[in-house]
C-alpha cells in the first residue's frame, strides 16, 4: 500500500523523470536500473524479463504516491561474460560460463523521516549460504561457510537475496543485477561521473591509468574504476569498496544537480538505455521491480533525501587466519541493523575505508535533496574523517554512533582515491 497523492506538475511525465533520477543515484554501482522505468510504454518488456526472488509484492493502488514504510533492495554486479566485448574482457574467450556476484549491496530506504543507507558486502566474506532453488530445476543444499560471491552462481539473484537475508535478518523486497556491459552503457548514458584521485593510479590488471586530480569517467573507464583493487589502498576488496562508495557519492551529487535533473533529453536517453540493457540481459530485475508505478513510488520516497542522510557503509569484517578471506563481525553489524530497523539516524565513527582506499578531503557544496545543488568538491572546511553528517547542536535526535569496525562515508563527504603504497 502507498500514501495517495497527486502530481501537481502540469507535466507529470517530467516529474516522473525528475524523481526517478534521484532514486537512480541511490541504487548503487548499478544504480541506473531505475532509469528503465521512466518509459511507460516499456512496462510490458520489463515485466516479461523479471525473475522471482520469493517476495513479489501486492496489488498496486490506482494513484501514484510515495511508497509506505521502508524499502530494502539488493543490487549486485556480476562477472558474467555473456554479451561482453572480448576486446575489453579477453579472459572471456576462455570463460567457463559461471557468474558470481562480485559486488553485493543492500539499499535500505527508511520510513519517514526518509534516509538511505547502502551496505556493501565484501566479496571474500565467508558466510552461510542457505538452500537455494536452481533456476534450471531442483535445489542446491545449504552450505555453512562459503564466500558470499558464490551465492549468485548457486541460484541466481534469488540465492543472493536469500543469503543476505539470512546474514542480516532483513526482509528484501526488491533486487537487481547488472553485468559489465550494462555498467558501461549506463555510465555513458549518465554522461560520466567525476572522481577524485590523491595520486596517479595505474593498474595492469584492469588497464586503468589515471592522473592525480579530478577525472570524469565514462564507459569502460568507469567500470574499471569500480573494479580496481590492485594499485589502490592495501590492494584488497575492502579498498575497492571504498572506491565504489566514492563513485556512488559523486553520482548522487551529479544526479541531484541541475546537470541531470533538468536535462530531460538526457533522462530519456538514460531510460531507453536501461530498457535496452534489460532486453539484452545485461540488467536483471526481480519481478517486484518490473512495474513502473512501483518504481515511481520508491523514487518519490527518496527524492528529497539530503546528502548527509545518504550513507554508504561496509559490512564489518576481520581477516580470517591467513589473511586471504574475511569474516563477518556480527556484533558490530547488529548495531547497524538494529538502528535501521528502529529508523534511527546513524553516524560513521570509523574511517572512510576499511582497506585505506580513500581519504576524506572536503565536503560537497549544497545539501542535496533539491534539484540545483552543485555537489562541487572542496567547497567547505574538511570534516572529521569518518563523520557522516552532524546533528543540530544540542538536539537529541537519537543518532546511533556506529562501532569503529564499520567504515564508510555519506554523500556530503568528498573523498579521493589513494594509490597503493
């Protein structure tokens, strides 16, 4: 069920474009999944391509209004070679056909007052994987200790959802997965994302070679920036996660600025590109995400969330003996998920990066949540590293200070990628 409300704009389709652009920014590395829902005529195409995750929503009301209650959405980036450019990904010439969720993020949109928290799960984290349905029939037995990134290979998007649900205790209603080419094409459609580098970055594994300073990344270069781990921080997946969080924070600021929200031809291009990725199997959606009206409801819930209330965190971990894998720190994670379930604001007290991949260098201009905010780096005094938005002095807003094991940043913090030393 949703709150009923009227679209007061004389051009309702434009308003749909605007609010959906805001939610695009929130839905992670593959955030751009939502763009496909701008085009109402594509509803049938989307619904024909949805996959079941076991939680397919109820009948939609006749009027569009902000979705009621909180929203939990899983977004994954997979390493499938299906449909990829062999020049960009030569290893795909010898692909075995497997597909893993190398990027796994839970997007939580709270009930009013609206806040957004994006939780990244390290790909090498050892977790239990429940019994999952095999998309081709039958089921896989449960496993007590596997890397989280094999969940997709065992049972597709539904298995990754079930794995994260069992780990966190969160009920996930929506899910999406995007492949490499999908990320490239969506990045092009957005017009690129600005990132900051504290050092020159060179990585032979991805072929990424970037100079110190601000860079605008598009297409394959944007994808490689999201994939890079060798050459930054401590060379681990933890450093890569913070790099991805920098990218997403910048994406939030761009999409909430006049650079995108007021550019309706660009939004239409974004929408058409997303639809094409669905049809070409580069973007996979849960059945619960294939209704445009539902996506408008979700978008309306986050359209005005300020930067400081959009927080990106890493699920807390410690290195396992030998240092090749990481283990979940459930005691710290419980503090996070309890705060989210009780709809309390959170503050990161740990560093910006678990793998030393980024450093905080300033605060973005503007508050976010309102079209026209600039999001230009370096406009104000440098905040305390790890701070994710200050409460009003003297106000008791119930903010939960997260344990130091939980690293991350908010969208109002500007971070720069640090080279591996």
